[in-house]
C-alpha cells in the first residue's frame, strides 16, 4: 500500500499459476491468488516457471490475461478513487493527476492522455486507479519500457509537439488510432506547460475526439 501511495509499481511473481507447468488448467486457489493480487492493487503479475519450463506457456499467459481482465471488470473504481482522495498531496502535479481521474469518471471519458517526459505524470495518474486506460505519450524510449509495468498505462513513443494546440490534436488522434477512444467521445488530457520540463504537470483539458 505504501508503494501504491507513492506511485511506485508493485509486481507480484513466483508460482502464480504453478500447476500449469504440467496441467492445462490452474487450481481454484491459484485463480483466487491472481484475482486477490489485482484487488490488492498490484500493478503487474508475472509468470516464471509456467512459461520458462512449463508444457503450456501460451495457455498459461492466456489464462492469466483472462483472470486479470475479468477481475478488473468488477473492481470498485468509484470507492477506490474516494479512498485515494485522502492521499492527494498539496503538489500541483499530484492534484492535477487526481482531478483528471475524477473528471474522467464524472464525464464518462474514454481515456486519460498523459504527456510525460520523465514518466512521473502517468505514474501519478496510475496510482489513483482510474477505470479508463491511461495513454502515456513520451519522447523517451526508456520511459516507454518503464511505464509498461504500471497499472492501466499504455505507453506510446512520439516526438514532442511544437505547441499546445498540436498537442491536444495529437492526443485525440493517438487515442483514436490506438483504439481506446472513438469519434465523438471525450478524452482527458494532462500535460505540463511549458512542455518538456519534468514534474511541471499543470494542465488538465477535456477534449472531444473529432
């Protein structure tokens, strides 16, 4: 929970679906363990022996994805956000990240788009566990790899936009191209202005995809 509060990724690993090293299906206890890890707000669950030496590596991955997907459908997102409201700090970037999650919930937005040079903006949004995907756009390839581990984030590598108007248009287009928003739907965009300065998140915008 301390890692969640600090926006640090939590990974649960080792023997998650151990029986699938030699069997085609997991035990009920294993399914429950994976689901409980999601309910406990872990960022990632990891297979090891199941895919390294197991007889059914692809089946094990598909089973893990299935359990995660079904569990995420029933998470109490509104309650989680209410609880986490007490963790919002007096820092501008943290308050903006929470606001983006709250607005997306209130307006039924399709996703949250976070422009981030260091990854911190996307990580702050992620710690509040919004129900919608977080499209993190960054010009840094190493940040893309790092963000892939965190909850709800779909990282995307892109050059830094030349101005704010282009940034908003690009955010909507990338959400459309990645299949996480449709024309006519709302997306919530967070960014820092001036752009390219780590830790300067100070903008949240409601934008309709055209």
